[in-house]
């Protein structure tokens, strides 16, 4: 049981480049989400999904796209990277979206946009 | 609007000393509250949670937290800190509805002196 895995661990992009941050879980969790972590701001929700084929925006969705074609995977796409997207990105999953279900976090992807 | 405030950005304690990390929340209804720990370079791990019932909740690694509705607080405590407790600690409240959203505080970095 690998839990929540994220790739890559580190990435450097130039402004305007695109890339996809991968997230996978092997716990058959319905709910998955993406957060970004910035110094002094805690974690902020970017997008979330309550099941395959269903996604919705979180608090800071601009500049990011998501899709959920399978239960296991929830990739985050940056269409045209900007320096403001320099951050640490965390993927999380839980059995369901209700707050009574524990959320499990991946190890994070540290992204730098120059 | 819902929010979480952690007034202390950085705390230093001696090994063996007691610890209290402060957390204040703003939420209209009965909140679902969480404390997470993030060790350097790692993802977030759930320490403990409060949903209802006994206002003193026990967590992993010897941590406990007390929910005080009158003070809108959910402070984290540990009687005797170990060097391995050095990490960043996040308080969070579940967002309204069943979106799975967690609203995080800014985080408190704990340094442990030998």
C-alpha cells in the first residue's frame, strides 16, 4: 500500500512552459484534492474531485487545470507557468469528502518557475 | 468567512519542556478541527481531530488538544517535548458543506533545543 504518491519531487520551469504534476493513490479513495503551500499562508485548496469524472474549483484555481478519468489518478496541469506558481504542491485523498474521513497527504512537489 | 489563525509563527522550547501551540478559528457552526504535523521535506500527517463530544482529544506521538468553544480555540499541547518533535504544525478547520476542503492556519514552526 503506497498511499498517496506524487511525481516529480522537484521541478524547475521557465515562465510560459506547461507541465503536469502527477498524483496517484492506491486506497480506492473517492475524494482527491490539490493544495499549494506558500510561506506564511498555510495550505490553500486549488481543485478537488469527489469521484471519477467530477472535479470542482477550490480557493485558488486560476492557472491550473485538473481531470479525474480514474479513481486512482488526479493530475494537476499548469498550462502556462508563471513565477507566482512557485510553491510546494500537495495532493491529498480520503475515502469521501465528508470531514469525518481522514485525509492522507502525499510528500509534495516543489516547483520553481523562473 | 471561515478562518484559522495560529498566532505564533516560530516557537523554540527546550527538550523535555512542555509545549502549547495556539490555534484560533472562526466558524459559525460546530467546527471539525484538526492538527497536522509536517516534518522537513515530508507531507502532512494527522496528529488529532475534534468532531464532537469530549473537548480534550488525544492524538498520536503524545499530543493532545483542547477545544474551547467560548474562546474559539483548539490549542495543541504536549507535556514533554522530544527533539524529534521539531517540525511545522498546522491547525485546520473543515470547510462548510461536504467539499472536503480544509482551511489551514499559517503554521507554527517548532524548534527544539537540546
